[in-house]
């Protein structure tokens, strides 16, 4: 990605250049300590990414970013700044990320993942960039480690517990996790002495497996911490994008569709890892939230088939959601399919009664009455 860096502090400029160069996917085409003719430089040098300090001599970085994004919406702007009070304004104008100084490698790594997803999404539907990483980890559906060092082959495991321990380390990636928590999660019914022996054996073999992966498995104060910089992790990319300031529009909708496509199944749903249960439920909620946002965007654009598709996917994960069912009733009405709207409403009533012993919310009944008698105003009600 053709990249431009702007920072009035030369030492900060050099540090960021060094860190970005280490990823081998950035081509630094311009560095500036004074923001002179930024827009002209970006256009002439076909810059794709701009790393920018907010407080610059004579001009506010927010104004520069706003001008860039208004002129070329495909430009990706990342603020790297010591000022923490301008994040809301930054995201409101559409910047990709907001990193606080002092710059940390782990935090930059998350930004790079976001950039890669956005960059690849612009090259065609359904694509998520993974080729720039040596190690690929998949946790939606089942746990799998694909290694570029082995010609994109799946890593083979000697023991199932080694595989589970690697999944657990990835689950807590970048965090310290105690030996006690690990043993309780993997060997709950084993004596402490045996559990320690099993853990040490698995750790020893994992250390051998990651030896050539530029990975760190640190042990300190009776706790382990795992980190692998040159790795792509589907769940991490998904979380970063869904937790970001999500304003879906026609320029970025393909990006978020690609993120939704990562969700091939619930988090580690094919595994029997009890320690993953809470995150599995949380990520399912995030997925439903993303689908709702996509559906609302498609409704605003009158793209009714896409809206219906997103809502159906969400209701497959949780069919009891009033708001998602109400949106689907609106979609059927806008499609002119009154029969489908009535049928879905009756099916929803039956489902709630038989499974939960409850009735739909009053708002759902009111909406149904409005739609049934044709007094639903498409323009006024579409975003409610």
C-alpha cells in the first residue's frame, strides 16, 4: 500500500516508518514534517494510506483528513497522536483508526489488520487478504492453523490437548493467563501434579512448533503470554471491525460484507472447549449486530433482497429478537408481499409462545397492525 506519513516530530516520523517497513506491505512514498500541499501529493503519488498527527504547525490534522476524505473517499486515514480528546471528531469524519502515542507495536498491529481488510475488500467482493501473513488462524466454526511455511497446509497435531492449548493461547493472545486457569480449562478432572506435567509437555511441543514463526510464548510469574506478529486471526479481524465506529455507507458496505463472511460458524462451535463459551456468545451478538447494521443500510437504499438476506441470517442465530423480526416485517411490506408479512408474524407469535411462553412486544403488534392496514409510511418509518 502506497503510504504517506505526516508528523512534525522527526523522531516519531522515523519510528513509525521503521515499524511500518517491518510489515513489508507498505511502500512509504512520502514523509513530511510540515503539511504542505498534502492533497496534491496524495493525488500525484496515488497514496492509499495516510498516517497523520492531529496537532501540526499552522493547521489542524482534522481539517487535512476531512479534506482528503471528501476528495478521495477511498483514502484510508490513520491518526497517530498524543491527543486523546479528539477521537470522536476523528471517527465522525470517517478516519480508519486513532492511535495514541507513545506508539506501541501491538496497537499498530491491530491497525494494520484493519488496513489489510479494507485494502483487500476494495479489490473485489468476498476477498479478505491473508497472503501477506505467514500464519493463518481460523476460529469460526472449528480451530485450524494454516501455515504459509508449509505451502498453506494445515498444521498437524500430535495430541488433541496441544491443539486445544494453542487455541487457548490464541484466545488470550497478548494477555497473561495463569497456569491454574489453563489447567482448570484443559484438565479439570486431573490431579494438579498430572495437570502440571501435561501442561509442561504441551508447552514444550508448542514452543518447537512456533520456533520459526516469529512468535513469543512468554512465561512470567506463573503465567503464560502468547504473541505472534506475522499472523492473521479471523476472530481478531472480525472483532476489530465490529468494535470500531461502524458507519456503513455505499463506499464501505463491501468491507463489512467481507467481515460478515468471515463468520463461517460460531466461535469454536465445533470444539468442546468450555473456556470459549462466553466469547462464543459475545461474538454471536456482535455478528447479529453487524447483520442488523447491514440490513438497515440496505433498507435505506431500498435494496430489499439484501436486507432480507441479512435479517434471515441474523434470525437463524437468534429467532427471538423483536427488533430483527420487526425489520423483516417492514421488508416484506416494502416488497409488496403482504402474505409473507402476515405469515412471518404468525410464525413469530407461535415460536415465542411455544419456546418461551411469552408474546411479542407491544411495538411489534402495533407495527403489524399498521402494516396490515396499509398505513405504513415507507419514508418516515424506514429508519425507526
